[in-house]
């Protein structure tokens, strides 16, 4: 799992049309909350090698995060066939992540 957040992101239209299950993680590499969340995220996602996980750098002027109404980092948006099914904000352990994975059918 990459520690870095991509500075380029897919468009909202691309995500809305994406088939299957995808998690978009909004945050920044320098954010303390984002750094602390990486271990629980990696542990929760490890058994799901088929899961598409896209880490996107968020901040002022970043339209994708605004389109998902992201307010705090990290925010993980769980999509199934382009539709938001679950959301986890600032995970500190695997429980909320497991619930979200179950909601998209990976539980």
C-alpha cells in the first residue's frame, strides 16, 4: 500500500462510471491523522487484494474532495459501481473499516 497521496486524481465522472468496488482516500502525506490511520487501513485492506484503493491529495482548490463534501482527513469513501455506499472519517482502528468493507460486499 502506498504511503503517498496522488497529486493527480480521477475525475468525479470517471469515479461515478467506475465498475466494481473502489475506495477513495482523501488526505495529505503531512497530516498527522492520515499518518496514524495508515496502519489500520493497511490491516483492514490486506485480505482484499482485489480492492481498488485510490489515495488522493486533498486541500484548497481540489475539486474532487469538495464534490464528496470532504471536511476532515483522512476520509475514505467506499464506492460500488460508482455509488457511495459507506464512508469512514479518521479511522483509529479496524472496526469502522470492517463495517464499511462489509457494506460494499467485502465483509
